[in-house]
């Protein structure tokens, strides 16, 4: 910890990157806030696209040990992504990794841990290349996780695909 009256020394630098979509950003930020209040010596760098930073960047209720970092808008806008959702998914999977890795090179403090949304599987590859541990945050309900986990059983037992033509 720092001297009396000063900010605490940084014991750990965590880079948090949510999936760039509604329902993913808030849970990641909430996790960072919960931890940061209890552990003020952990610095969180919350990584979002420039567009998402515009949506959430004025959040004055975040603790001082959470800061924002941005990557370029290399994916379709959140405001129009429904027009080509498969294209949006592909862009997230293929176009965010390089700017994220470039951001790692620009940070002043080395990153000790990455917390990435489960859907950003490329974040694990980046962490492995750089010898940075990566934790995965599942932002959806346990029911959705169970559905995905048991999907093969649903198919094997004839519950998927669902026949809706007789309705």
C-alpha cells in the first residue's frame, strides 16, 4: 500500500475485455467494480471499442482503480449490427484480436491477468502467446450454460431441432 494519504500501490494489473454487446459489458464492469472496491490495490483496465467507450465512458460511479482503454471500431456498429448479425459475429472473432494485442504493447504497466468474455476465445490465444493468465467470464445465466453444455444430448434425444410447423 502507498504512504498515508496517497493512492495504494498497484499490486496487480488486470485487463478486462467484455464481448462488445449488450448483456456482456455491464456484467464485466460489475465484476470489476465488485473486486476493485474490496481490493483497491488492483488496477483494472477495461477495454472496449471507441464506440462502446462513447456509450459508457461517462460512468462517474466507477472506482478510481478502474480505467478505460480503447481499441478502434474494427467491428460493425452496435447500432446497426442486427442488419448483418453473422457479419458482426465474424468481425468480433477475426478483427478485434490484433488491435487488442497492439493495445497490450502500448500499456505503461505490464498486465498480470486478463479477464475476457467467454465468447472472445482469441483472448486466450493472446494470453498464451504472452504468458499472461486468462480467466473467462460467462455473462449469461446458468440455464444457458447448461443448455450449451448438454446440447449434444438434446440432439441425441430428438429435442433439437424443434419441430414448430404443427403449431
